[in-house]
C-alpha cells in the first residue's frame, strides 16, 4: 500500500507554480489514466479505501482522492443503484469523507476527471434520496458547484441534482445562489481550445481558473430540460412567478425536430397556470417555439388552455365549473395546488378591479360583484382583511353605522405604502444589480463569440465562405457578362447554403 500511496501523492508535482498550463495538463491526464487502471485491482474492500482516504489530503491531492472515491463507489453501483452500505449512509465514514472532499477540493485538479466527478455526485444524491434524507446532500453539492465555478455560468449535471434534491427536501431557498445565476454556456469540445488560447504564453500559473471540466461532462438534452423545469418549480414554490415563467419558457421553446419531450409538455401546462398567477391573463409562447411543439402542446394541454380562456372571460361560475371538471387532470399532473391558487387569484383580481370603478363599495356588493355571493358579510370582511394584509391592498374597511351587517370597503388612491427615500434606495440597489448583470452578460457574450471561433461548425462555415469568395474572384477575372456572372454566383451561394443546412 505504501507504493500505491506514493503514486497517489505524486500529483500534483511539487513545482506546480512554475509549470506551464500545457505541461500541467499533460501530467494530469497521464496520472488519471495510470491511476484508474491500478485502483481497479487494488481497492477490493472498504478498509483499503478508508486507509487511503485517511492518508490523503482532499485539498492537496484532490484528483487522487476523487479517483479513490470513484473506484469504490463504482464497485458499489455495479451491485445496484439502491444498494447503500452502512459506511456510505449519511453521517457515516465514507459519507463524511465525500462531504469533506466536496468542500475542500482543488477545482484545477478535478476538472480533468468529468466522468468520475459525475459518478460521485450522482451517488451521493442517490444515497441521500434512498435514505429519505435529501437535505443532507444539498449544501455539499451546492457548495461544490460554486467552488468549481464561482460565476456558475456553465451548466453541469450537479445543477440538476441540486434542484431535484431541493424539491424533495422542500428546501427551496437554499437553491437560490445557483438558480439565480444566469447560465451562459453548456460545456462543449471547443472549451479546451478556448482555454489554451485564453491562457496565453505569459500565463504560467496552472492553479488558476478556468473552473470547467475537460473533456466536457456529458450533458444530455433531458438533463437540460429537467434542470429548468425543476428550477421553475422552485420559483413557483417561492411564488416568484416572473422567474418561474422565464425558466418554463426556456423549456417549452427548446428546439425539436419530429418529437416533443413530455418534460416540455409538463412545462407548458405549468407555464399556462403561471401566466394566470403572475399577470391574470394568458401570453403568447416565445417566438422561437417550434410549430411542431406548439401543435403538441395544444393537443395534450387542452384542459389548461380551456381553464385559461375561462379565467379571462371573468365569469366565476364558469371558472369554478371548469376547475371541477378537470379535477382529475390537475391531480394526475400534480398541478392541483396551482389550479387552486389560480382560483384564489381570480377572486383577488375581481376585488382589485372594483377599485377601477368605485371609490367605495359595500361589503355586500363586494360579495355579489366579485365573489358571486359565495360568502356572507362577515366572511367577506375577514377575506378583505386577509387580502389587505397579504397583498398590500391600499384599502380600508369602515362601519358607517352601528349595524354590524353594514360595512364598506374604501379604496385609497394617491398614497404610497413605501416612503420616497426608501423607494429611491431600493431603485438604486436594483440599478446596481442590473449593472453588474449587464457587465457579466457582456463578458460572457465575448467569451461565447471566442468559443464559437474554435468550433468545427464555424471553421467549416469559414471554409465554405472562402470557397465562395474564391469562386467569385475567378468569375470576375474570367470576364463573364454582368448578368451571367451574377446568376452563376447566386447559384453557388444557394448550393452552399443548402450544404450548410444539411
């Protein structure tokens, strides 16, 4: 075991600070390949795993530590995903080792081991979920995402596991440091060339960012859809309807060819309800939504579209009946809670709209005009008080006479519930926040443009453009007639465009 330990401690090299990026990268991959082979035959028991982990520092020898964890976890996974040994359960030895590693690892070392990283993250998530303790895995995974990429600008599979665990644990606010960050990139094969180009000849410190995996972690189409669906559901639980609608819009507008994912259909159903909850009306799907997807949504989500149409009609009885007719649909889709909130929103909107017509109205009229006589005077008063406290309505409830059955709702206008100084401070903070977001957006757009230059598709496009230019130059030199030359050049361009589409 001493020989194995010496081998594991051989990376990173002692002269890391003076090692060039290319040389450091080469050492990392050589160490990764050789260590993978050795550990498969050596780590055949939990005792050997524990002895190696005890002797390794997860912050100094992060790559070796990750490979040891992966080797043992992978051995367990072959026995079945539901297998959860005692020492891997939350609170026990290997669980504690894994959590410590996720809090202290060196991002620059582990970024070359994308597959091993995914296995460890996936397994710790699975163990927490099977043991019905998803909360225990949330913070380690969240902190590892931030440690790997402080900007959280690149999407990884860890994002998906984090949002899923937060939904299971109902720990919605813990996910906000991640889901509030804008994702600008999904890792691709062009990242490696971009990194090498960004390092430059003057950069010799291999321990600095970038904090992304090489080669890129395999991200599937489903992973991408699920993350934004889960993120939208977290925002719905927090009642942040605008952000929820934005996440769901990303899902429903994803490009499709001949088939539409059921995840996209589920997102559309929630998107319809969220629009009602946010604005009290329907909205057009994003313009980039595929016609094939839109046709599928209309066919599979008819009850939701019907509910939205009834909501806009302004008839409480029709809306109530529509909700009752589709009760089985809402429950099977796990959207019954959202539909009930839609019904409450309709009533809130109806009461609020009375202020557009009346300066004051009796409680009996509120019940008749806005609540369809579904409440008596006392119930209506309690409803108005609760509504004012929860929604911040600028209203007052007065009793003009001693009769307890006679009360009046007065709508207050021209009064601000927030002092002007506090309002100015709030606006200034929002402007600062938006300024920072714009700066980050500009920087990431520049990076995306530079990454695009290294992709095979862009290089192929440049070659075809060069061929077109060369062909046009030859035609001009050959002295063809103006009309004939123009016609021939257009034909070449059309053919090249068709080649690009293929």
